[in-house]
């Protein structure tokens, strides 16, 4: 059990002076040795950073790196008519790569990570900590004292404070922000379907360049076989995958960069004038609407950028930035410039410009590496999809699915089996269903640009509420981002009927699922809040609760962090017995990436001591997984016993008796929340329990002043008796009591509400994993209590 050691101020000063004297007595050679060791540590850190940057290539940059396979084909699906069009398209690619991945994401958006976690829900979690916009208000002020619950403070009259108050007062604004997050999440899922399809199909399509007689059906069949194998290997996780794929991606970037240099030197360096933005203006003036709609293909050059942010949980920001600036960005510029140089001399080869620009001697080795790199590209988006699904699951926005940790070292590396197989089926359907990769490219561009727009809107709030940037900086960032992304968005709208409808349909389906699930979750919580039992009713039952108290401990699971849940009254009304000890267990997820083990549990007593009722709140972050906590029950009881000891010690310090508000002389209801550090987090005033709360400044037993021993002898005896009673009850057996709440729409509800609640939500609850599986409850100790409520 971790405990905080408190020392007096003089002791701290003496320790500091002793260390200073020791340092002054050190000889110079010892000091030089210490400096040498510090240098070695810095050198080691630099080597570690390079190693992580190398690994990030295999997970983060695969999607962005394989874009040269299909960008020019989707930009010029009908061939190139004027060499100047190639220069204009290349200029657009260069500045798109510069403004979006490099400036916006690598140097701005990556800084908005939530303690290393990236993605749409990470931004949402940051906002939830800085403003009360969470739609399920299950947070307590003690949660804000977590070490991982970092947030900024506002000046009362600042622009950030005014924005915060405005958002918190607008219920529609909270719903709009959540809906924006859900749309971005659904588009990332669609991205996870389309990326494997277009990447693998484009790579395998290189066979037809060297073997023109081969039919398209064979290419599609080979792509489907590769995709099946790829999704089947996902359960091995990214820990091993990153070591396997990173060398492949590094080799890929070096190859495309080298091929680009070869083509520039062979076909002329005049293509480098595309670095002048003047050619963008000429491109649009000459092409008109045709040039504008071709932006849908050029936009594919920056696909994978959102995966760069979503996959951030696997690597530090500095490693991702280093890999992009030193390897990814220069190699991509060389690759696109080389292809453009080749196209200017071969205007009819836009359909397969990449493969035709490869020197004959290295054609097949490059083909093999391209196929392997396409698999890596798929891995980047699949990893991002798993990460964002886990975050949505923790925040109550996705049905309960199985989440498997694939690495013992890194909690961010996960595998979601159910989602994996759904993605595989949809990916194969897209690959086999479309006639050519141009239609897949149109669909791909639609998904990517919508995700970028969602990130931009969320970043506006991040810059105001979290970073507290000056409004001029916010306007500059917003203006530049929206100019680029809205331009691309207007272009992809022209291609909705040419494949762009696919991500909209996929995202629409997932959005319905996530919205309905979240609606049901919110309504269930509201039902629990409004129907919780008053403490007056519980106290009126007496110590026996009006029932037979049988030996054992009953763990009653509830979503409430305060008050007695309705499931308890429903249980004791229908059954004539209850356990000798009742513990209300609330497992809740907070908008933080993780909750440290020593701060996870909060314990408090409900009612007088002879009622033997407690509450335990187990707090998790969206990165944590409750099911992985195999010793949950053991840790719960350890914290319960520690609470009893510390509570008894504090009673020994009390000089006055306390009385309840019901006119009955009872022992004080100690309702101070204690974490398993042995520290009081905060006092908690709960009017529904009508109890007087007290702040208990708890330390571990060894830190209690020795002068308190005489005054605490009686309480110590009480403590021993209660601990012995709790141990006996624990030995008698532990039963987990879970509520099986059925949600139904009222008869007078509108038809769409009945469809959402009675059919969609009911179906999702039926097929998703039960709470007993999520909470890792043994079946032999499980007791379900059913109840129905109408919304």
C-alpha cells in the first residue's frame, strides 16, 4: 500500500543542507565523473529518441508514405493534356504537404495531445477537463485532484473564461461538440476501411504494368487475399509489428526518394519550378472547373495525416516530429517531383505513373517493397481506429466490445476483435465492389477532409480554453486551416456520386449506432440519479434494513458515485435477505488518459457504523481497462480495510459526539472520500444522504502522532472488531449484484424515438458484451437484478 511520507519543514531543510555539504566535500574528479554520467544519459536519451522515431515510421507514417502510388492517377484520371498542368498539380501537392501535415499537424496539432494521447476523443477529453461539457455529469470535485487531471485556470474576465461560461450555459452547444466528435470518429473508422482497400489495390496493380495481359479480376483477387491475411494478423499487436514494419517503411521512403532523384536527373529539373506558388494560380485559371475538381485527387497526397495524430499514443511527440522532418517530408517531395518530371515527358501514363517511372532493373524489388508498404499503410489507420474506438468506449459513446492489450509495456497498443472483423468485411466489399481505384480515391478523400475539418473546429476551442492563445493567433490558425480544407471539401463534393458516398454511408451507420448508444447511456444515468433512494428511508429500516442479514459481502454495482441506487431498494423489496456488509461499487471513466493505481479507489461509509454499508468508487481513464485489473476485488477490500483503520484513528482525535439530522443519536457518518494513498481527497456534501461530512486528514498508521494513542484506545478496539467482522464476512462469500436495466420508449413517444430505443438500442445491448464480462465478474458469484424504465 503506497503512503505519503510527511516530514517537518526543519527536517527538509537539514536534509538539503546535508546534501550541499556533501557536494562541497566531493573531489573535482568525482564531480567530473558525475558530469560525464549526465552526458552519457543525454546521449542515451538522444539514441532512444532516434530509435522511437525509427519505430514510428512503421506505425504512424505508412499511410502518408504510400500516397505516391495513386495521387497522380486520381488527379488526372483521363490523362494529362498540358505539361503545365503537371507543374500546377505538383505545386499544389508541395504546398498541401507543407501547410497541412507539416505546419498544422506536426508543429501545432500534435502539441494538443492529452499526455501523449492523440485523436478526436483526446481533444474532447481536454475540453471536458477545462469546461463542463460532458453530457454524463458523473464527475466529482475530488476527481479534479488527480495527478493526471491537469487543466488551466482562467482569469474571471478573460476571453477564455467568457467562452467557457458561454459553452457551459448552452446545452445545445455541448451536444453540438459531442456530435462533432462523433462525426470525426466515424470518419476515422471509414478511413480504416478505405485505406487498406486503396493502398493494397494500388500496390498490387503494379502487376498489370509489367504483365498487361493480366485481367483486373486477378489483381482484385490478390488484393483480397492480402487483406484477409493482414486483418488476421492484427491480434499480434503493434509492439511486434512496429519492429517488423519500420525497416520496410524506411526502405520504402529511401526508394521513392532515390527514384525521384533519378527521374529528376533523367527527365530534367524544370519540374522544380513548381515550388513557386504562381503555378497554382495558372493551374486553376487554365483548368477551370476541371482543375478545381482535380483537387479531390491532389488531396490524397495528405491522407494519413489524421492517423499521424491518432496513433500518437504509441510514440512521443518529439519522435514523430523528428521522423517527419528528417525522413518523410523530404522523401515525399522528391517522390512527387520525380513522378511529375516523368509525366511531363509521358503525358499518357498518368494511370500508372509511379510504376512506369521505376527503372527496369529494380522494378520487381520496388513492387515487393510497395506491396509491403501498402500493408504498413493499412496498419497505421487500423491502429488509429482501434485507439479511437477504445476512447469512445470509455466515454460511453460506443457499445461494449472486447478490448485486448497486445503489449505488456505499452498500454496504448490494443486490439479490438469485433471491430477488426467488421473492418475486414467492409474493406473486402469496397475492394471487390468498385470498378477502379479512382472511385475508392474519391471516397477516401471525402473521409479525410471531413476528419480534418472536425480537428480544426476542436482545435479552435483547444487554443482558447487550454492554451489561452491570443485571439489573433486563433483567427490566423482558423483562417489558414479553413481556407485549405474548405477548398478541398468543395472539390470532393463534386465526386459524391462517383464513390464519395461510401464514407458518408459508413459514417452514417456508425454515427447512428454511437448516437443511440450514448443517448441510452445518458438516459440510464438520469434514471439512476432521479430514482435514487433517500438516506431517510434507509435509516428508517434500522441496522437490519428490515431484513435478515446473512453472512457475506454484497457488492452492488451502480453508475452513481453518490446516493443509494434504486436497484438496492428494488432488491430488498423483492428479497427477504441481504448480506451483512453491503458495498456500493461505482466504476466510472474520467476524461483523463489514465488514473494512477494509487489514486484509483475512493472509499466512504454510508449511514451509521452498525449498518455496515460502504461506497467504493473505482476511477479509470480512457486508456485504462477495467477487465485487465484481475485483482480488482482484492484491491477493493484492501482499500476498504484501510478506510476502516484510518477512520477509527481519526475518531480517537474527536472530542465531541455528532448527531444525525433525523433527531436520532447515531454515530457520525464519515463521508470523507479517501484514496488508497491514505490521503483525504475532499469533503463531500450529499444532501440525499443527509449526513454531516468531515474532512479526515489521514496519514498511514506509522505517521499518526504518538500522543494520540491514549485517546484512541477505545476506537482501536472498535477498529479491530469491525475489521474482524469484515474479514469473517469476506470468508463467508462475496456476491456481485448487477442491475440489468431495460430501457423502453413510452407509448406516446414519437416513432423515431421508438425505433431508436426499442429496436436499435435494444439490439445493441443484446449483441454487445455484458457488464459482468466487462467487470470481470465470476459467473458463480453473479446476481442480476432486472428493472425496466421508460423514456
